[in-house]
C-alpha cells in the first residue's frame, strides 16, 4: 500500500497515530518504573557467592556491579562471604558497587612445625593433618618389630617446617609378623576417594603416593592416571602413584598499570581466583593494578593471583581548630589502613596565641588529596608566656602577691637555712617564661643555723652531733664537723673528750675507747694465763704449737700483744703453748736375712720398693736409701742385693720415728 504524502489529511492522521503510540510506550515505561520497588541490601555473611549472584539477577543488578575479593581465612570455609561493604537493610543506589570479602579457605602457604607423632596411630595422625588443612599427605607402610601395627614410624625426608601444600610421606607400621608377601589385584581408582584409596593401601600393605599435574583434558581434582593399571596383580610392598589434575594450564598475563576491571575479567574467564589488596599510590591511577603475584609463568584452574590495586592519593581531612592529639590519632588510623601504604608523617610547630586554646591546631598544610609518604605540617597554639624574675629577699606575702598578679600559682615550698636572708623571706625561686597558671617553686629562709652547744660538750655523743649537723646541712646550714681520736681512761668509745668552734666548723677530740695494760703471761699455764688476761678485760684465744721436745706441755711461751701495751677492753689476745715432748711409739723391727735379696730380680729399685713396703707395714716410715754403683772399675763387680741396714733387721723394739738407712747395690737386673 502506498501513502500519499501530499495529502494533508493523511499526514495529520499519521502524525496523530505516531504521537499516540509514543505516548502509550512512554506511559508503559513510566508505569513499569513505578512498579519497581527499591532494593534493600541483604545480609550475605556466611553464604556463598552463587547466592549473591542469584539474588543480584533477581533484582536486575548487573554483574559488573558485583566484586568478590578473596582472602585466606582459617575459620570460614572456602567460597563463603566474610563481610560486605554495604550494611544489610540499606537501600541500594543505581550506581552502588557491591564489594564482598570471600573466604579463599586456609592459606596453603602457611608454615607449620609438625608435632611429635611418636605413639600415635595413622587415624590420629590423619586427623591432625585434616584439622590443619594439609593438602598432599601420603602414607607409606613398613613391617616393624618395634612399633605396633598402624603406629607411627617416621616422616620421610623430615624437615623442620612444612607448608600446607608440601608433599609429605608418613611411614606407618604394619606390625610384626606381616612379612609374608601376598598378591593383590589393583582396582580402578578413578571412582575412589583419597580416603578409600588409603584404606585399600593400608589393608593390602601397598604404598600410594598422590601427585598433581596440569591437564587440559581432565577436570580439576579428577584422576589423570595411576602408575599401575587396574586389574594388574602386584605384591604387597609395591608403590603406586596416583596423579590428579590441578586443572588446565593457564599462562599468566601481566596487568601492572592496567584497570582492575581488566584483571577481574581475565580472572573470571580463566577460572582463577583473585585476592585484591588495596594500597595508596601516587604513581598508579586509582583502580589500576600496581603489581601482581605471580606476574608471569603458568597456573592451574582455581589457583590464586594476588593483585595490589591502587586507590590513588590519600585524602587528609582539615583538622584546623581541633586538638593535636585528635589529629595524631587520625593520622595513625590512616597509616594503619591498606597495609600501611599511606606513610604519612606529621611535623609540629607551635605559636603563641591568645585566641585559640593551647594544643589546638591553628593551621594545617596540606589537606585534601596528598601523596603517600607526605609530611603534614601543623601549627599548634601555645599558651601565653610570662617572664618570672628572681624575687630573692622579698617576704613570702609579697612573693605570693607577685605570683598572683602574673597569673601564676604557688608551687612547692622548700625551707632552707640562710646566713644572709632573714627567716620568712625568699631565698630563691624558679625563673624563666611560663604559661599562665604554672606553679612556681620557691625556697623560704628559716634564718642562720648553729648547733646547740650541748651537742659538742665533753661527754656528748659524737654520732649525735654528726647526725644533727648533717640534717641541718640538707637544708643549707653549711656546717662542718671534724674528729680526731684518742685513747681515754675516762670516756667510752665515740664520746667527745673536748671540742672547739671556729666559724662554721666544730673540731672534736673523740674517745677511741677506754684502754687497759696487757699483763705478762709467758711461762704461766694456759689456765692461769687465760684467767689473768680476762681479769684485765681482754678476750683470749689459746693456740697449740704442737709437740716440742724442748718445751713443757700447756705452758704459754708467746702472746700476740706484748706485755705492758695498752689496748681497748675486749681486744683479743692470742696465747701460744706447747703440747710437750713428742710421745714415743715403739714397734719391732722386721727380721730377715740380708742374703735373701742377693741377685734380687728387678735390681736396686725393686729391692727399695720391697723394703719400703715391709718397713711401712711394721710402722716405720723414716726411711732413707743409698745406692752403691757395682759396675766398671768399682770393687763391687755387678753385685745385687743389700749391703747394710742401720739399725739392722734384728726384731728389736725401737721408736717408730728412728731413722733407718739402707745401702743397696745397684747391680744389673735379671
């Protein structure tokens, strides 16, 4: 059908139809918008990311408004929401970005020190590894006579520390008497769990090692191969390796300097996971990647890439008019966020001000957007300062009036003796420039000091005089006390005999104590000597000099202080006495025929050794020996034996201390 565009009526009808259609469409859109209710943010804590995506789809929230940041978490299971940036119940705006922190499970790189598994069973060991999230633990089985069946033997290639992702092989005992080799058929492990495989291996004494490998054809966590084909018969003790897929090999792309959205799109398309750590930066635009780890190489599906994302410059609020303490706390809080990347420093100066309360900030530079590491300079208000001068010599009332007039407070008062300032007047005070309301300390005179004459009179205690003057000197008295000591028949030790005063010095003669004359006790018995010395006021110590054949027993023959000397009562005097002549102990000389030692085996030294033993056993120790040469030109031609013993070995009874001398031929030994 053709339209006549020259017909005005036709054109009018067409325009009317177009306007009606447009109005109808607009009305529909308007009504549709009226029907759409506001979207309230829900609480997704503890739920998985798919729940979030389903909710977002239901409420027509675009995928690019959702952001999931991964964080390792020791408590929350993998893929569950840890927290969210918008509080539940908040009405969403059309341009709100919904950011969710998602658990990436336990950190595979966390380092552990293995406990001592000695005495534990495989089940207990396996429970420990499972509880701590280890990913690649194998069990090796060995016969053992010392470790019970299913007990721990060792960790192969044991080291100090292990990461969760490290391959660990634990050796488990098969017990004693399990040495018989049995033949078993290897099943198809593709439908077995690792736990089932370990159970089969333990039952059949087979060691199974688990390995992972990249694969473009086998899905992640599915079995790629087993080193022994299903249906193969093997003997107990055989090792089998089961390899699982760690996912497709993914070549890492570098995103340094690129927008975060590009990195997120690559992560999503590659089946990887990402952890985004935000950081202030002056060199990388906000929202762009500063660095990534790994930055190159190959990854498997499900592996994690950590990105450091720039949030640009640091925003610093203006704290003018607020306190310095609050500003310092604010800067510290900024520096504590985003891995400490703000790195802000504060430079503080002060300026005297009457209009702003002390400690408040007068000015701040800079504020707003600043580069990380910037120094923020602030000027704080210092209180008005007033100079306080030295008011020495004024009365206390005048001084306190002066402080009040200058806006100061009365500070600590110290009292001090003074030879020049009358009692009750100021000796000195703290001087300098001080803020209003400062407490000013001062020293108040209590006049001159002179010790009471009774303190240094004859018969007074010198210690009491010293103590009194020392106490006064701590308050500025400035006196000195001297002492010279002399023996006295009248005054006890430490008592003043006489004194004189010269200026501010007291010179004293002080008794070193009463003295007594030491009596002569040499030649007297120990008992008489002790009594005589004690009667004179001395203490006595009696000392034995031992046996002496020239002195009578228990008679004093020396005293430590000479007779006639004068000493203080109580002085110890040592008297020395003898135990008398040495008592005689007799024993019988051994009896033997000298010829018994002729041609004695071993020569002179053997004879001497034999004689020494014989005479010692008889009680004689005062022995001496002379050896007589027998070779060469001597008159004794290689003779061996005893030439003489004096006194001879005749069996007579003599003093055991009697010297006994032996002459022995040196002759050659046999």
